[in-house]
C-alpha cells in the first residue's frame, strides 16, 4: 500500500485518532490501522513508536493502551494533543516523556500549548529539561535574562505562536521570559508555593502578555471582514458586543499593553477602527502620520 503524503496536520489527526481508539479500550494491529488511515504499516509502526510508553505491545502483535492511562483522556485532551501537530517538531527532545507528561494529569503539566507554529530547541534540551523539573518540583531558579541576573519562581513552559516562553514570577510579578534568551540557569534546592491566582492567569490569558490589570478596547469591524472575527477569536479575550444591521460588528478585547493589540489592528486597516479608549486610536493615528512623513 502506497503511503499518503505526510504533513503535520495529517500526522496530528492520525495520532489523535489512534489515541481515541486506545482510550476507548480498542485493541488493534498495525495492519488494521494502516487500512483505516490509508497509510503503510511502517507509518503506523512509527506512529505507535511516537506514543511510546502509553502503548502496550501484546504478545499476539496487537496494541492497546497501557493500564495506567486507560480511560484518562477526554475530548479536551485529544484536542490539545492534536494541536501539537508533529511531536518531534514541537518538543525539544525526541524521548517519549514529554508526550506522557502531556497525557498524565494535564492540569498539572508544566507545558501549555498555544498556537500552531513551532520553534525547534534541540540544542537546548538540557536547559529545557531543567526548567521542566524545576516547575514540577516547585523549585526557585536563578538565571540570566536580558543581561540581568534574576531569581524566579517558575510556573509553566508556554508555547505561544511557535515560540517557547517561561511563565514565572519575579518579586511576585508574573512575566513571560523568552526561553531562547535564558542562560546560566541554576535550579536551587529552595522551594516555593505556587499561587492559584497566578496559575489561573497563565491558563486564561490568550497569549504571554500577562497582567491582572486589563484595559477594555472597543472596535468597529466592517462587514467585509466581520466573517473572520466571527469564525474565531483574533484579538485577546475577544467578545462580540453587537452585530450591526449592515453586517459589521462591534467587538471588545481585553489587553495588558497597547502593543498587544496595535499590530493586529494595523493588519486590518482600513476595515477596523478603535472606538475606545480614545488614546489607543490617537496612538495609532500618530504612528501612521509618522510613517507617511
């Protein structure tokens, strides 16, 4: 059987489908899966190897989910897994423990995936693993970032739009630190107690602009582009306030900093306009005047 052209979306769909079957207690062979997904048995064999420690290979040649993971996955977990779109590309280590960590009590995992384009970090596996362990053990870290020595309480490793960040508090202030800019990492033996409010903020924010003080932005969206904003949320904490008779929209967004939304508004000019706050629209107009001059 000739295998189909493989891309990340196809891989994610196939692996999520296999995981669903496993979680439902199905037992299957490479041959039956190859026929169902219309790929070669060799491709299925590679897929099962990707799943590593969560799959048991039975004596009759068939496969089933390992007992300790049976029944643990729900629809949200499978959706999260599908967003990985190619395990080896996303995670900086080819071992199976990252996948197992994702499936094993996801709410306490040190990984959070946002977006679908991935940064390859293979040269920095050791540092990534150090931070992973520090998060799990709730250990304070000392590191260098932006040429400054910092003492941080690490909470999560967050992948936002393909770039890895460390979500951590410094002097009780939650910030995001670009992983590739971290150096001279030391994981101390000193522990800290994670704060529920900080964990919630990391989970609920759409991106890595962390702040408990949000500014509400109201925008007018023209009918020509309204579809894109109805199809999915394009702005931070986007909500539809009103659908206008002409097909346009009034939408709201919650931001922590002007630069969190200005690039997005610029992208949709001239079919989007800021209604409130006035200072945001004035800032945008000032930038445009400077550009035109």
